[in-house]
C-alpha cells in the first residue's frame, strides 16, 4: 500500500508548514504529513522550509537570525492569500502536540544541507522521543553527514536519505550512510532503481508528486510513499488505481 504524505501539509491549498495546511491535510485523509525543521537563533526547532524568510515573511535575513518569539510575531499566511492572514510559525513541539492524538505518520525533513545547524539532529530526535512518537516518525535529510549523525543517535531510527541525483547502486550507498530508506525526486523513479530497492529491502519514497501520470507510476511500482502538495487528488487517484 502506497502512503499519501502531505508535503508541507496540503500546501497547494494553504500556506506551507502551517497549522491550517496540516489541518486541511488531516481533513483530506492523508496518511501522514511531511514538514521541514530548522533552528531559530535561540535553538528552538522550527517548522520552515527556506533558509531565508523573504518569500514567506517579506523580510530580510535568515531564519536563524531571529529568535522563536520574533518569528512567532510574524505573519506567515498573508503571502498565500487573504484568508490566511494571521497564521503564525509553528515550533516542532507545537506540531508534535497537535499530531500526537491523530493517526498520522510524521515525516521530518532536517533542513541542514545549506546551513549545518549544530545539534539539529539530537534536538529534533529528543523532542520526538519525549512525545512518544518515534515509532511513526521518519527523519530525512539531503545531508550525508546528518544521516550519519542520526544513525549514531539510534541505529534503529527511521532515516531516509533525500536525493535528486542519480547514482549507481543508490540503495547500497544510502545504507552505507546509515539510512534505511530512500527519498527520491520523481524523475529518478525507474524500474532498475525500484528493483534495487526491493533487493535491498529499502522503502522507496518519492517527492514531490502532484500530476496524475506521476502518481500512477508510483502506484504501479508500489512505492512506499508519495509526498504530494495535493493529498486529496492523490488519495482519489490511488483509490481509482486500486
């Protein structure tokens, strides 16, 4: 069964990585939610995708230049539409409190391939462990060093290596880093890679899959999960495919 994971929430319909986006994904019966984790200036794990805040908040600087309280005071919904004015940034802890009683997978992408945040892995891991959610949480990162650090924290952790680049024997390379799953850009999905992943018993998860033909291909290959901005469309497509 292919899981439908809402990419930054239902981010086609609501501002990404906000409570509104997560609530909508939940209402659309997504199987899980993917979100991005960085650190504020005062070391608080925050849900935000870009390193710079200009696109979302219309301000200068990097996320790490601001404290959690400073970030919390900024509007992150009005850029998307007037219906979302007043949406505020969420900390990882707020998100874990929100999702704890909901039957959803958690996919946490550590955004540290550009800025290598000190202690991001252990701070994120410890919060998830504190809320008793390790069994349904999946960590991922584009950073090979970060994969290795996560593996050192707990080698039984669900760790996916994110990549948009083709590589010979990708499953074997990913496993050598400490990953136990592969998260690939949709254009990399090919029969050879699918077979390699099956041989290595490694879940294959695909991002960001919004178009019907791309979704159907993922379903055909029985990919473990698809990350999508349109979980409602993906759920319908999967039911039709079945």
